[in-house]
């Protein structure tokens, strides 16, 4: 029996200087990603303006895994010393609460 195929859908909303406001969804390939890989992509800036992350397993209802992914991102920022910008801090505070991570000094 094969494991169910999983699709991750990431909603985003950000403002790009060259083209203005961008919003929509990023549908990430079946069986090529995990929550950990989504966190890596967010940290690398490949998915800017993240709002929510959904896990869609075949034959099951969509599951909101935003908090799980935000926790992975937060843990990696704290343990690996990734740079924290204003947008990332705003998202983490919105999802995990203001005690999750300190506000970046440059944004104060």
C-alpha cells in the first residue's frame, strides 16, 4: 500500500518594489516536500510574505500546518542564527505570539 501523496499549499501576500502587491498561492510538488523543507524555503526567502501553510493529503481534508511550520522556522532562526527581518518577525508573532522570538533590532 502506497503512502498518501501530500501537496503543500502556501498562501502569501507581499509588496515587491518593482511590481507592487503580490498575493496568491504556491502549490508545491507532491512527495517532494515536507514541513521541514517548506521551513527551509521560507528561511531562504523563496516564499516571501507567507500567510498560511496547508497540507493536503490524498483522500483527507486539508490541514492547516501554519503553526507547525512557523515553529520550525522560529527554532531554526534561534539555533542556526538566521537573519530575522521585519516581515518574518511579523508573521512569527502573528502565528506563534510575541513571546516566540524577539523583535529584530533593526526594525525597532
